[in-house]
């Protein structure tokens, strides 16, 4: 079949289209063209045709606003737009709804176009620009068909809760990784204790190297260094970046390869955040220096959670399974038993780093009516504050290195006797270990 485009010849269709175009825009093309103005003269002061008074550059009458151009354009029907043209789709009452849908589709497209290497965002990076394709592929075992969606990092100017943002990476095979930037909530009744359940669990290993952060095969978190964002107010929680990739199965040993992937990823996110803040420091990959993960170990009856001299009340049958205790030089020491959905049936925890102990400061004042005191307290000076409940005992001590939190918590109120028996000896032993002793508690009657 022949094609007029191949030989450059004129066709009836082409001539008709040219005529229609000439009729709609002829007046505009004629004005300002000196070769077609040979029969007119122009005023040297204004440049307008002396016979018509029109401006040669626009072809408009100076006393009119639309002129012949507008009339000619309005008279011409113009080519019919296809059904998918945005003006066709946004006619009448559906215009606002369709426009919103189109805007949402465009924004959604910017979130995932980077992984398809297509469109104007082919070089886009994921998670606030921190991850390139190789970084994402590392998290998903080499797979690159990963979708990304994010909420930009911004600051809540009303509540003053610090910067926050969320990024989700999702595989079509069901795997998902969620990253967050947020300031840890220290308010009583806030999310601080819920965050601690998962991110301060015994499965977590310290990142080391002077970093305030921990990692397992399903979780990772890292506080943004104070040298970049400024020293943390003693009443506020640290600004952290954390990662999670689904439920944790506590009966299984920690997968060290998965743990290394999350460690690299969380450091990459923090480095990118610091760069955005104008900080020159770059944190090194910590995966090679991570300590061995925690393992379930048998314990002696007089050394509950590995704490010498700590035992359950006499005559009580031991219904708890072997515990998991934090390994390495961590900012917390956690002993978890019988964990279900990140919530242990019994937890003994010492929060040594004051930047994390602040999560429990308000709770130490308002958590219960039965107050815990310490030997040596006076009306003018106390070693700390705390309380005793059927499901929980907490004491926050003022130590030379800052506040340290000691906590024993059960998942129900049926272990009140165990908590009462464990708390004084646990705090005494742990206070000696962290350099905050001697510390002897007095429990309420």
C-alpha cells in the first residue's frame, strides 16, 4: 500500500487540512509578513499600517481586544479531541472528581516508575532518595520488580513531634519492608512502650561503633547522631530511623544474612538524612562488626535470665520456657520469655542509655499508685521514682551516667507474686552491673 508520506506528493486530504488551517489562522499569518504588505504603508512613529491602523506585529486593531484573530479562531471548529484528552475527560460535573483521580494516578506513578526504568522518572530513587535499585534489590534477594510508595519526611509544626515520614517497599510475591523516620514518643500512653516491645527485644543486636541502634533479621533502628541534629533534650526521645519486614518468629534463630541486609539499609537511610541536613559525617557499614545473635539458653533456678542470685518465689512451678537474653554491649539488656506477636509473657529489661530511658520517665511518675522507694531516700532527696502493679514493676534511678530504667512486666495480672519476688533482687544486681549501685528497693505493702 502506497503512502503519501513516502513520496512527498500532495493528496486531497492534505489539501483540505491545509485549507482549514489557513482559514483559521490566515489573518494571523498575513499580519507582520512584509512580503504580503507591499500595498500598504506604515507610520514611522508607531509602526502601524497607515491604511488600516493595525499593528504589524499582532495584526490587531488598537481599539479592540480580540480583533480578527479571535473571531477567526472562534469560527474555526478545530480538530476533534480524542476521548482520552484531559479536557474531554473533565467536562461538566465530573471535572473535579476526574481531575483528582488523574492527579492521584500521576502521583502514584511517580512512586513506582523508578523500578520499571520507564517514563520521565526513570532515574528516581526510592525512600526519600536514599535507595537506588541495587539497595532495594539487596533487601529483596536480588529482585528488582519492587514497588515503592512514601510519605515525604516533614515536621509537624502544630504538635512539635519532630520530623516524620514513611516509605514502603513491596514485592509482587508478598514481601514488604517499611521504613520510618520519627521521634520516639515519650508521652504517657503514647507509642513509646509499643515501639520498645519490638525494637528493644532480646533478638536485637547492637550496631556497635558508638551508634545508638540495634538490628535483628526482621527489625532495625538507628538514632540520628546528635552531632548532626543537635543534642537531644532530656525530656524528648531521640530521632530514629527504623525498618521492619513483618512478624518475628521467636522460636527460630536469627538469620544473620537478613540481619546484615537490614543493618546496611538502616545506615544508608540515616546517611541520606544527614546529607539532607547538611552534615558531612558518613556512617560506615556495620554489618561486619555485629555481635553473635542471642540464642535460647538453659538457666539455673537461682539465676533467672542469667542474673546470679535471681530466683522465682519458692514452691512455684517453672512454667516459663527458656529465655532469650540480649547479646553484646547494647544500650538495653532484655530478657524475654514466651513471646507472641512481639509481646513477651514476661520481660525483664534494664535500659542503660539515658536517651532511651526517657521513654519511661513519665510512666515512672504516673504508672501506678503503689510507689516504690529506695533505702536512703529522704524528703528532700530520692534515688528515683517507680511503682508496683499486678502486671508491672518499674523503677527509674538517677545514676552518675544519667537515668537508668529497670522494668519487669507480665502480659497479664496473674504473675503479680513473681514480679514482687523478682523486682528487688533484679534491680540490686543490675544496678551493680551498670555502675549505679548499691541500690536497694523498698516495695509497698
